[in-house]
C-alpha cells in the first residue's frame, strides 16, 4: 500500500498534539496518535534535533532509519526553547493545541517555565502527557531511565532466556519503550474523553518501569499465588503446555496446543494416540508438571519433517501453529501486507520508502500513516504561518537562530 496525505485521516482528525519528545517512548505515543489522525507537531532542538537522528547506521540519504520509523506522519519544527522567543513561539502553539507530550528528565520542563502547573494555569483544557523512566512521583522519580534498565528492574530480564542458570537476557525489542508509548497514547485518549465531557485537561504520567511491570501479568500472578519468582522458560509458556517452539527438519515452528481440545488434535496430527494415555500428559496440570519430559517426547517427532509439512498438517488439524519468521520474512508475509502493516510513504529527500503501518483498524474512520518523517525543521515556516506569524517575523526568527528550517 502506498500512503501519502495532505490532510489527516482517522478518528482523531482535528486533534493537535505538540510533541517535545525524543528517542522512543514519547515518539511512539506521538506516532500512534498521528496514525489515528491527529496533527502531531514534533518540536526538536535546533542543534541536531532528536537524538535518534544520530542512531546510525543504518541511514538512507543521510537520514537515520531509526528516526524515520519513530517519527513518520509528523510535522517537524526545530525551535530553541532556551530562548525567550522560542518559548513564546511554543506558547502560541500550545494556545491552539489539545495535547503536549514530553519525556525530558525530571525538572527540565519546570526549569524552562513549562512545567505542568504553569501550563495548566495558562491552558486549563490541555492534556499534558509525561513519559519517563520511573514516573514523576516516588523515590526513583529523579532517575534517568532506559529500556535495558527498566527491563532489568521490572522483572522482565529474570523471565527471559533459554532457562535457569543462564545470564540475564533482555527481550530483543525495546519492549518497555514501545509499551510505555502505547500506554501513554491510551492515557491521552482517556483524558481526552474526560475533557470532551467536562472541558478539563489533566496530566497523564507513565513510565518505562510501569510498562515493564504490565508485561509480567502471568508471572506476577504465579509469584503472588505461590511466593516463588518464576524464571526463564525459553519459548515455553508458564501456564500451558505444549506451547512453545519446536525444531523441524529445516527450521523452527511454534505450536500452541494449550488447551485440552488442541492437545488431542495435536496427537491426531502427530499420529501419537499413545501419548493420550500417558498419565504424565493427561491434563494441562500434568503436562505442566512434566513439561520438560513432554518436550523431549515431542521434539524428535517434529524433527522428522519440514516446517512446511508440519504447518500444513497442523492447519488441517485445527492446531494453532506458525513459522518462526525473521523480520524481513515478516515484512513479506501476506497477512502483514493484507493488514497494511507494511506501507510505502514519500520522504522529502529519499522518495518512496517503506515503513510500518497502524496496528488498529477502524471501520468508520480508518487511520493511516500520514506520511514520512520530517527533515529537521522541515515544516517550521509553515507551522509558524499557521499560528499567525508573518514572513518578516519568521525571517527574523531564522536569522536569530530561534527557529531552524531545512528544505529538502
């Protein structure tokens, strides 16, 4: 699918968001809102912009691939918030905005005179969304936070890996960054719903630490019930078996025979009716108690045939299963393409390029990726015009270094 848009599409059309965010969690929040139709104005620092612009390699035509992924569909402005003129410009933007997103270190916004209490007094309907490593309250509020640190402290690293006794392992993707951005977008929309009813704005506050904690629902339930902290289990499930990856003759597949019905279906596919009479595997409780023995019994059977053969048989048998795809293979997967999870946008400097799509579909107000990521300050002039500055004022801002503009 090729997507480009002069006007926002989606259920949030008409919502204006000012994004004072960098790296990942805050930009994820912004891109979710942008894909659902909000106009997101990304305000970056004059020198260098968002630090993700320097997350290279890889880059395309000098533009960071990481930056372009996290900031697609946004309008870009480069502004010196340390200058009085820069802050005055931001205030003019906020006067017409619905949401502000920021993920600066604690105290930064307050030192700039842009803390929540100050902005609430000036703009009582504003929704102020703050993302941080540990949240804006509590004993760790002043600490900087990164995904690696949050994964370690939230318990995620203790339950990730091949098995007990191995070195701590993080999840491959920055899951606390991404999850925090999604939680923040959810919080913004909840606050927006409240504002539609009451006219009142409010602060929305979430963190990487809390995002990591929310990903431990199953393991926390086990720990709270037993008093024992679960450990890593490879690809296996802490509550159901068999539910893991198995090696085939030419690769790996996942098999989710988690309930009794699917377990019996799996036995039919495997031609292993004898296992149905084995008391070790009679019910899920017994299979979990003997999970390693079960895996040892099943593994040789799966290695006899190719992944394609097993996947066809499992599908015919009604057993949930799938291939283990690398990221490039996922990009080519027909379901990913049918669901528009890989789309093409036009970048000012690069031209047509691929990016990921919106994971939420709407029947009446479909959202979509609004366009490619901006160059540093690409839309500064247009944004300033949009809030009432004339050309002479804009040229003055550019000359004094208050605003930066990059032309493709």
